[in-house]
């Protein structure tokens, strides 16, 4: 408690010294005078008396220095003074200040932007099961490095004949006019093959995801995002079995995905805007 | 002439507190003088070192100070014990006596035998 009180006093002293250097100088001066008086009474010459008093004190400047260091927290005080000095200098040359601040702002801004991309694309693990075992398959022509889409029949072949991976699935982005759930709107969606959700290892929040049977029946079914469920169906738990129209074709809702599920992952995607899986593979 | 002992770290505060208890309100010079005399001139004390120690005690609330006038009509800053200071003195004095008693037992074990 005592230590804390002393520390507090010293901290306050950095900004509002309770006892000033001048006051301490006066105190030291009176100390010397009293000592000199005593020395004179003991029979020294005035010169001797003053010299002796100074020596016994241990030096005027040393004493002052030791006292000052104890008065406040010296490193904080210096920091405080340096900061004030820096601000004064900056105020004196506004053009330089502006340039420096702008340079810093642009630099920090640029770095932040670059880092957020790197972080999202390279550093952050994919929010799926076993992200290091997920790969993306593309095809390309021998002379052209542009990735081509894998055709739906090839996707089926991969799904059937693959012995290397525990699963394979295909998806393709699409946009639909979504009606039958509040006002019509343009919804981004993915058309996916059945094993996709098990490949990603994500369970639905409600209902189920697509099965092989869905693939074979080609009965139009959809899995909707959490956002659509909350906003369009007000989080209704009886949403399963209801129908939405995508481009005026009816799809039965069979599942709702968890809140943080997004697929495919896009940069700056804040929330999935539509059904995540509009299941509709017409392969035959 | 035998070497004078330096003031052990941390003991100066205690000496100052005790001096103020014995003498009542006193200025820095008086305190330094008194400590020297009490030690029988066996301590080498730069008078200047009492000032940071006084400041520390004041920051800790053990003493308070105000300007006054000395016997010789000199203006001087007078320090006096606060209630917290008296308690601190009692506690520290007790601790020291204990320490000394324990050490004494180690240094002269013959008495026990």
C-alpha cells in the first residue's frame, strides 16, 4: 500500500510536480547556510566553512540529481518531455507533418489490405474438415494454362472411380431469381453434386444435405443458407419441406446450413446471399 | 582512525523516522547531524542522501513537511512524523530487533550450550 501510494505520487509528479526544483534549491540553500553557521561557530574561516559544508553534503548537483530522480519517474518524465517536444516540432512544420502522416496512412492502409488478402487466401485454414486434404481439381489444355471447368460427366467419373481421395464432388456457381419466400430477389447459389457436403465435412443445422438418391432422382431439392433462413423464413423450424422457386422452378427445401458456413469461400463475402445448394444435376 | 561504516541500504529511512520521533519536527540538516551524532560518528553519511530518503518517506505518507524558521532565524523545511509514519517506525523497529536477535544467536552460540 505504501509502495503503491509512493508510486502514485511519483506518477502524478510527472505531470504536476508537487514540489518544484526551485523549492528544493531553497531547501538545500538553507541547509548549507545552517551548516556554514555551525562551522563558523566552530572557528572555521568563511571560506573553509562553505567548502566543508559542500563536501559533507556530497555535492550540490549530485544531491539535486538524486532528489529529482526520486521525485517523479524519470524515464516517464523524459518520455513525456520528448513527446511534447516532438509534437511542438510537428506543429511548427505542418507541410512535413502532413506528408509524414499521409505516407504512414497510405503505407499502413496498403499493408493492411495486402495482409487481409494474404490472411484470407493463404494463412487462414479453410473452415472445413481436414482443410489440408482438400484439393481443387481443374482441367486444362496442354498448350494453355487456363483452367477449364470439369464437365458434369467427368465429375461423376471422378466420384465413381476415384480411389485416392475419400470423396469427390462437383459444384458450379449460378444465380437464380428466388421467389416464394418474401419479395423476389436475385440469389447467388451453387449447383452441387451430392457428396459435396460430406467431402467438406459440414453437417447441416436443420434437416439433411444431398444424397446419392437426389442425384439419381433429379428431383429439385435445395439446401438454404442460414442468412436466407433467418431473413426469409424468420428462422422457422418448419421450413423443411417448404418450396421455393428458382427461376420459376419449384425446389423443396431439405436442409439449412449453420451460420458460419459459406461455400465457395470468397474474399470479402460477408454472408451467403442465397441457397447454397440448388440441387439440379441433369446428367443423363 | 577506523573506517566508518556506510549506511546499509534501507536503514536510513528507519534512522530518519526514529530521529523524528525522538526530536519532533526537524529540518534535513538537523536530521543528518543527529543521525551522525547518534551513531557516535561511526557512520559516514553524505548529508545530501537524507533528502531523497525524506522525499521517499513523504511520498509514502510516513512524514509531512512545511516551511518554518530555525532557532537561528533561518528559513528551513521542517519534517514531522505522521500517524502512518509512527506505525511504520514501530513495525520496522520490531523487525530489526528480531533480525538482530536471530543473528546474535548465530554469532555467539556458546551461550546456548
